[in-house]
C-alpha cells in the first residue's frame, strides 16, 4: 500500500490503472448500492433542508420579485430597466467585479511568491503570525487601516509617507489622499490583502513542502530554469491549492462590505460602494422590485463566473471515488524537511541572510496596523484628534469603552459562534460523508450547487428570507441570525469536509464496512478520527466568521442579539474622535478569534490542503 | 410546514448536546423567551459627547421609572438599519433621528405609532408640522439645532468685525486666503455639513420663499434661485487657498475635525455649523486643548433682509407599540426631563416651556433665546426630502453636493459647469429619474 505512488493528476492515475474502484469490496453490488443510496440521501437531508430554507427558497422569491415586486413601474422587465439607468450601479458593478476577481488573483499570486520566498525559513512561529490578520474582524482591520491612511499626515503614517514621496515629484501638499475618491478602493483592497495574504502563503508553503523531494532537483539538473520548475513540477501539485485559495478569497472578497462601511469617509462612500451596499441603500422604505432586479443580475454575474471557474478547476474538487489517497500527509510544521534544492556554499548563506532580513522587514511591516491600534487605544479619546503622535498614554479610552455597551456584546457573540460552528460541523459532516463515500444520485451536481449557495450574497435574499422566517416565528429572535449563519456556513464547510473525507484511505472505509459497521459508524469511527484536522479547521473558521460578522447582525439581529462588530461600527460616526474607543474595542474584540485561529492553525492548514495536494 | 414551536424546539434539540459545553449558549437560549421587563431599545444617531450626554439622560430615566433602556448608536446607516429591522419584524422601540422626512414616510406606511397630540403641546407648531401626516402627530421633537451660525476666533479676524452680508463674508475669506492664512474649515466628509451650507445660502436668497416651496414638495429645482444658491456656494468653495489643508483634505475631514482645526489647532479662522459645535468645544475645553475662546455670528443673508434661520434637530418616533416606548416619550416630553443635558453646552430644547435660565449663561442662553424668539424659521430641507433626493449616505442630495464640492473646490475647473451639472442632477433626482 505504502509503495503506491501518489499521483497528482487523476487522468494519469486512470491511465496508469491505479484507480481502485470502491465496489471491489463488500457484498454484491445491487443490494448494497440501494442501501447506500438510501443512507446517502438520508445524511444529506439536514443540510439540504437548511440550505433549502435559508438559500434556495429566498433566491426563487427574489427572482419572482424582480419581475413582479413593487417599484416605480408595475411589472415585467421594468425593474431591470429602472435599475440599469442608475449611474451609481455602474460604479458598484465595477467595484464588485474588481473585488471578486482582482483581489483573489493578486492574493493568490503574491501568496505563492511569498511561499517560495520563505521556503527555506523554518520559523513556523513567525509564519503563525499569518493567522492574526486573517482572524481579525474586518471592522477591526478597517479601523486600523483607516488610522493608517488617515487624511491627516500627523495621524496617518501611510499618508505622511505617501505625501512626502509625492512631494519630491512636485505634488500639492494635500496629495495624494489615500482615502480620496480615486484611491479609496485600492486602499480598501490593501486592507483585505493584509488580512488574507499570509494565509495564502502558508497554504502554498504547505503544498510546496509536499512535492516529492528530488523531482525539482532532477528538472534543474537537466538545465530547467525556475519557470520550468514552476510549470512542470510545482504547478501540478499546486493547482488544487491555488484553486482553494482563489475560491476562498473570491467568496470572502465578494462578501466584503464591512470594510467599505468602516473605512471610507462619507464623501467617498459612493465611490467605494459595492453591490452589497447598493441593495441596502435603496431609496424607498419598502423593499422594491428594482433592488431585487439588481440582486438577480448580481447573482447571475457571480454565479456564472464561479461555475466557469469550477469547470476550469474541475479536478480540484475531485470525485473521491475516482482516485485513492493516503491519509493526511506529514507536514512541514511537524518535521522540517531537509532542504533539497538549496545551492551549496557561500552563495547560499548570503542569500539566506538577505532573505531573513527581508522577511523580518515584511513581518515588521505587517505589524504596523496593529501597533497603531494599540497606540491609539492607549490615548485619551481626544488626543489622536488634537495632537496625533505626541500623546501621553492613559487608560481613558478603555474606560470610555466600558461605558459604551460594546463589552456587553462579547458573551452573546461568543455563544452564537460556538452554537453555529458546532451545528455547521455536524450537519456538514453528515452531508460531506454522503457526498464523499455514498454518492447518492445527483451528487455530481452538488459541487456546483454548493459553490453557488456559498456565493449568494445575504443582502440580496434578506427580504425573502424574512418571509421564510416569519411563519417559523423566528423573526427578531436570536434564532434568526443563528439559522442564517448556519445556512451561510454549510456550503463551504461541506466542500472542505468532502475533500478531506475523500482523502481517507479507501481500504479502511471498506474494511469497516465489511466488519458490518453502519454508515454512521464508519463516519464516526473511521472518517472522523482520520479527518479531524478538517473538522477542527471548519469549526474554527466558522467561529471566526460568526464572531467577525457584521452583515448578518445588521440584517437579522435585533433587540435580542447584537454582534460585537455591529456595536463597534456604531461607535464610528465621527471617526477621529472615536478612534481611541474604537481601537480599544477593536483590540478587545480581536482576542477570541485570534486565539481560536492560533490554537487551530495547524488544523486549518491541514484541513484546507487535505484532499487538495496529495 | 410544521408548527413554529416544533421547529424551534427541534432546532434547539439538534443543537442541544452542542449547547451544553458552551458557556455563552446559556444567555443565548434564555434570550429566546421575551421577558416583560425587556429594555427599551432606542436608535440614535448621536456619537461622542452627544451620545454620552444622552446616555446620562437615560440613566435618569431608568432611575425615575425603574425601566431599563438600551441605546444603540446607529451612525449614518440609520435608514438601512431601520429598514432591516422593520423587515425583520423587530423594530426598535424608539428611534431618535434628525430625519422627519423618513418618519413621515414610515408613518404613511403605517409603521410608526401615532402620538398623543398632548405630547407636542409645548413644541412650536412649525416643528410639529414636519412630523404630522393627515393631521396626526408621529414624532416628538427632543432636540433642536440652530444651524445658521459661523464660529470664529476673534483674533483671526484682526479687528474686522463679523460680516453683515454674504458679500462681506466672501471678501473677508478672499482677503485672508490671499494673505496666505487659510480662513475656512469645513467638514466636507460629512454630507450633512454640505447640505447645511446649501440650505443656509438658499434660505438667504429670496427671504426663504423658494426654500419653503421646495420643502413643501414643489418641483422648483430648476429655478433660478437654486442656480443662484449653487453659484454662491461655488464662489466660496472655489477661493484658492481658503481651506487650511487644501480641498482634497477638506473633503475627507469630518465635522468634529473641522472644529478642531479652528479651535484646537488655531489653523484657520472660521467654521460653519450649528449650536452643537459648542459640545465639541466643551470637550476641548475640558481636555485643556482650546486654543482660543470662540465667538459666533449668524450666517449673513445673501440678498438683504434678516439673516436666515435654518433649524434642524432630532425627533423621537415610536416604532412599536411597547409600553416602554410610550413611557419614554411621555418622559421626554416633560420640560424638566432633559435639564441635565440642557445645562451642558451644545443642546437646545424645542420645548417652549424650558426656562431660558436653564441654559448655560452667555452663548447658550443667547442661542436659546434666538431660537425661541424666531417667529419664522426654516426647517432643514435635506432632512425633509424623500425618494431619490433623500440624503442618505452616498445618495441623493448628499452625493450631489459632495461631487459639486469636489469639482468646484479642486483647482482647475470653471465653476459654471459644475453648477449646471449639480442642478440637473437635483432636478432629475426630484423627478425620480
């Protein structure tokens, strides 16, 4: 078994005759197949039910509303025409597309380069820092970057630097304004990049470390350059990682509207606006057909893009029955792999030193926004506004925070995170096992459906979703955001878990079945123990997503529940004078998700790459 | 579909074993059953010092009535948040917002509770009128704002007294800017500052006649008076060197920062905004950061006549029929309830029975008297507009004036074209295109 080579490309595997079909084991095919199909469907029921209620039904209603809902014109295609004549919509479409496409491409590419750059650095503790920015609520990231880019060079170091540099080239004293209309969207994206880049790098690093030693050296020995190494050696192994990074970031980036709300000053809000805000900022009090029409167009655009993407990376969400895999491999953080491709001698050590220094500089640069937050939080709230950098630390911002009500939201937010992530893990594990090992009729279409469900923007379906929640008497209760979060979390959780479950050795599953285990027994005794990193990763990521949430709290929260991100956001109206309290609150609100991310970082990396790079 | 009780129970049951280890889940689950003594939830747009003052006021309410309150500062996104909460069938008990137009819209949709007419008996009729639909009162004015003031540093005007006409104001600003001392601070990042500028110029143009007709919903946006208002605005905003850190920075400067530029940094001479500037100055004073005692002058009229008086303020509306919201509105309507806030600087009560002596001596009493004595004032226009002109963030009048500011204040453009463009967009927005 161990002698079998792991093959990156399933097509090669099929040609090589190394595919071992599941059905070689067990009792005669027919009866067993029917029982499995029944179990397979049964395990899918909870996930399907929740997604049906929270996603599918509301989407259907939005499509109906876009033709028949109330608005300036009564019915038909009128709402689409009305929506298209609004010039603001053009800005929002362009912004949203850049978020959904440009940002993931940039993060994927730079993340890869960083991974290569750091490949001979064994300092996994330094790389663990990667998990701090990723785990922060976007409201916190936005606060830090709004301080960094503050229009006053006395308060915003980045502005001071940019204006000094521009000054040499003869720009006016108030140029450039990093949060001005022209630069605000790149500024927002840089905050997002800061948050996610290192996670991408760590994932690529883990994948690169699993490339069989020697292959790269062989290519180099034959005179291959770096480009050939990338194309012929690394790419087949990294394609799946690239796909996961890209999808994850596309989903995260297209959901981003927290950053726009917290970072963009009022005068550039319309320049930075994304579709998520357009749908929210309709001019009428009642939900309108126009907003629904915009939502449908948005769904069509993003949906088409994702389905095309999924087609392109078809092999990256592989059907697990088609290949077999070994259990999650030993990883770079457990045993340092010997450097195999380092050139020997003096050249190496000099280059190594340079890289160390450069890496140190990058990590230090990465810490700047957080250091700023800590500084500003230590001032009296009036200090940043009047004096900038030359202030005496006091605790008065924290005192003001204590009186602001923000702290009261911490415990409920944590409770929500725990309940939601536990439920998501259980429901998604059942569905993922079914899709990975039972493959009931229709599961081939599941990938596309789950991807689509993952990208449905909650703003678009908020109205109809309320109509679904109303007869369940969940509206306005704390269970409404719980259910919405669960529905939002399940699709990605199922996709990640399915890949991880599929990576469990086929013979172990087959043996358990032969021993007479029920499917639930196989799941509990074989698959779960083998795939625990993925389960832990999903639970941790889900907790972080819920803790950091702004939009679900905004749309579905109520008198019973306000998430901490909402409470922080409420403090931000006059930003400069609130910066002290905001920064103090931001630091407090960052502790739980950062702790979870750091504790679960190994699981997150292993879980996200298992079943991906093999 | 199964009954609601079953569904909720089964959901909890499914999550049950997972709930147990979670400490946070206990308050979560307990919150599912509504208690009789739920706190009164109040949406407000205040922040900073004003929010702190309101929270103190609510402490008093809690002490006197034994009820609990929960104040939610919602910032500029109040329209979006209110709509979301109405969609969720879970509106707050009370919203105290400076948006009578929005409250009227909600009232017409049957979403705001009618108030006992007695609630408004101490409030000027013209204010009550802004929150009346079909003869029914839907809002209680809690806070008034005198929005026709310039705040200045006397030493910066170099003995030249405050200007009496708009022309004098413009030439004063020109002189100072020409002398290399940028005189004017403006918080152009906050759209409402720009709409307040526009409203004061418009109100000073033809005795406020066009202003009133626009407020009443007449389609006069294409009129010459609106053109003139935009031209006058462009005249001030396009003076080279008028803003202390340049126009691009001004566009990203918020209201409170603009006050700091004048009174904490002594970087410029004048800032325009309402009586509530006093609250910001009070905070500076308390922190020992006030660089010079402020003085005020009224916004001079553009075409003669008395100086305009534009009034804004915050109005409380009951968003649901809870006992708590009823009690709070009754409490807020009493003249003595807000005495604590009134004694601080930067708060004017719309209640006519509040003795002028309650206000802080000097400027506070003077502004309160000015507001009280005005037999005719104009209510903030942008706060009354609905539909596409409605001045939400990045929308309507806010967006139009922001882009107008951007095009006239940044050097290089002739002001005529921006004026025409802004007016055309106002007309289009008013007609719902």
